[in-house]
């Protein structure tokens, strides 16, 4: 009798699951997409695992329109009019469960700013962390970044002398990793000084953590055993590494409550989190203020290095852009409008530099998957289609940035002049700005975007003033891997010093 009841229970469970799945399939709007994607998330998982989803996604929208079905209840959107609706400040579209896999499993989805789904908790959490990343705080971090620029220049000078080839992306990630470490804990990790080496395998660890989280968010819970088999527990290495950095910083016996603290002396992120914890331990724990240090290390190198690599790579491939940028910097130096090393404030007054940085981020955004959001109760009409509550919808930055109606017929080309206000009408610039989502959109825009801008603005001018770069295989198409971040790979280059750097 018991066996019979257990059998009925199991059968009822299976029927319920099948019914729920069919409900997703038939209640969602009809849209183009792979046939398998209509019935199973397995197609999406396999496509993401292969590491080139952004290329397929761009092609599908170009040929099939604004809405593409990529799963039984998952849709990719390409519609400038949907930005405010999906990601706006006053909407009710929350992050999907995909983001929760980026949290500490001991704490849950409210572990950090990236993973938190509850909008009110996110607002309270961001309020307590925003000051660390505000533009007003940028000046205090500039000496840390400058120190890393100087260290990288020293290494690049040696590469000029040796004429050895090197992986441009790896070196730029070493710079980004050391810069965020200097800002966060007060010291470089040694990636630059170690000759561009992956210290303790941290770059690999962080890349695997992102791959693990991305795939787990699409397969949980059934995919967990397979992912553990492939990646192990990738967070273990990162946690241990960050723990050692924290212990080293803590050993300096910083006391945020001391009367001897000099408020005019630049403070690291770690020192700021300690001060916040000592001022209000309960709120700091509740809103995960100390997680700032770990989230810096997890997200602060891949994203910035991808953007830096995009700028340098595209400038190498467009000598006219490199020359124009060099001319702007030389004229500014000769008229004593910029110093050496250049200050962040000075870079903001160099219009062509800012156009180049903006275009580099546009043509190769760091994120290459849709920024998933869940349709709220009552459903929503998006891009002329009706979506039921619970459906996942999202806009992929790679797709958005190739939209020809927004960025022009040359949207797939690197063209900094598109951002020139003397050539492009203001309403068009505003339209492009609104659909530029490399750092996300709305309330969930990346909190560290100003830090990335600081690192890029400080480094790029110094490289242009001192060097020229040569790609070893210019005829080869750029190789990338997309695991949510779209990282350039095997970008072999050689560097040459200017005879008269300025």
C-alpha cells in the first residue's frame, strides 16, 4: 500500500512538473528562435557553454527582429524603448534567480549588490556602499592607480628593449588586478612586478567562478553535480586569497575610531569598510558592507581589462585613431594643459580621448549575455508582445550596441567620431547614451564604473605618449570567450618606445 502511494505521489509530481513546463511554453509569446529552445533550457546552456553566445545573439536579432526566444520562458530583447520599462528606476522588474548563484551560499541571495534580488534591500545596501565608489571619492584613489601605471610602464620599457612578444590582454589584466588591490587593501598583489604572471592562479580561479555561476544559474539544481565535477569548488581559491589580503591589511592595526586618523589622508576600501563596521556593526553586517572588498577583487579586474584591451586593440587596428589621439595629447602637453603623469581631472578635458574610451566600451562591452529580469505580476507588454508574469526577459549589451537604428549603419565598426558633438546631433547622442549599457542600466548599473573609468583614463594616455604597439597576427580574427564576461584571448603583441615621449 505504501509503495502504491509513493508511486502515485511520484507520478503526480512528474505530471505537475510537466504541466508547469508546458504552461511556460504555451503562455509565453510566439517568437523566433531555435526549436529546442522552446521546449528546454538545455539549448541555452549548451550555447552559453560554447563561449560565443553574443555572436549568435547579434545575428539572430539582425535577421529575426526585436524578440528572440532562447528558452521556454526566456527571451532576448533588442528594443531601445524597453530599457526604461525593464531596467528603469520605477519599474517592478526584479533580478531573476540567475543572479543568486553569485552569492555566498551560507548567506543567500542577499549576499552582495550583484546577487540581491529584493529591490528594497538592494537600495539599502547600495546606499551604504555608494560613497566608496562615488565620483567624489575618485580623487582619493588616484595615487594608488598612478603607482600601478608607473609599475606597468617600467615593465613595458623592458619589453621594448627585449623586443619579446607578450599577451596584451594578460598584461592589462595584471594592471587592473594590481590597481584594484592597491585601492582596496593598500598594496599591489604583484601581478605587474611578477612579470605579468597569474599570481597563485587567481585570474584562472576568478574566471572559473564566473563560468560556474553563469552555468549554475541556468541549470540549478540539476546542473550542480556536473559543474562541481568540472570546476570543483572554484570559490575556495578566491576566498583564501582575499582572506590573506584582508589579514595583511588588518595586521596594520587600523583603528577607524582613533582620534589619530587623518581624514585628509586617502583611505583604502578596506579602511572605509572597517570604519563603517565600527560605527554601526549591526547595519554593516545586515547590508554586507564588508563584502565590498571581495566584490572588488571578483569583478574589478576582468571587466576593466576587457575594456582596456578593446581600446588598445581597436586603436592598433585603426592607426588614424591612434594618431589623432596622440596628436591631442601632444598638443595638450605642449600647451601645458596636461602633466606627466596625467591627472584624472586633466583627462576629462580631452574630448577625443573620452570619445575613444566610450567607443572602446561600446564596440566590446564586458558583458555578453542578456541582463535577465523577471516580468512582474500582471505581466507586461514589451516590444509589442505580451509576456506573462515570471518570464525572463533581458537585453544583451552586445546586441544593443550593434543596433543600427541607434548607432548607425556602421554600428559594428569602431568609430570614435560617432560621439563627437560637432558631428552628431544632441538628440542622437542622448539616444546612444541611453542604449549604451556596458555597465548595466537603471538602479542596477555597476557601482564600480567610476573606478574602471579612472583606471582607463590614467593608463591609456600614458601608453599613447610613450609607445606604439604591433599585433603579431593582425590577419587573425580576435579570439574571445564569453562566460558572461567576453574576454579577449591570445592577443600576441610587440611594443616599441617612442624616440621622444611627451
